[in-house]
C-alpha cells in the first residue's frame, strides 16, 4: 500500500521510538531535570503530528497525481512529497537522538552530526528545487 513510502515511514517510526527512549534517558542529565508527564505527553503529541505531516505530504502527492493524470501527464513516483517530508523528519530525529546521547554522556563520533545536518539540508535543497520547478 505504501510503496516507496514504506521504508521512510518505517525508519521514521523507528527513529521516533529511539528518540523518545533516549530523550527519557537524557532527561535526568539536563538542567531542567527529570521526566514529567507533561513533557512526555508533549513529546508523544509531537511524534503523532510528525506522522500527520507525512500524511499531508501523501495527500499532496495524490492531489498532484490526480491533477497531472487529468491533463494527461503520467508521473511514475507516487509519494515524492511524502518521502521528502519523511526523510526530513528522520534527519531531525537523528539529530535529536545524537543530542540525547551526548546529554547521556555517550561519546558520539564528531562526523555524525555534520553528516546528518548535511543530509537534512540536501533534502531541503531538493524540496526547494522541486518547488521552484513547479512554479
């Protein structure tokens, strides 16, 4: 059903879970200190909203497919916008996971954070390029 969106969504959910767990583990090491039910619920709401953002991307994809098919243009990729949104969210989650690990006291290789930030910026660049082509 998800086609090309399957792997990005699977990775996004996995990163959501890892980020939530590492965030809970890092909470006691942060100056604002500890885990609270308010922060926990807020974190879960943010994760659910991220999934909804991918759904919005998928809706846009379907709208684009409908419009292009109506005028006789065939686009081979079914979930381009949703995939780009999911990849962008995955990068944000990985950055957060790395920050959580640093707060926990884990030595994180110095190249990881710039690498993930570069992938995120490349994803944003591709999305911006696609947007300017559509105009």
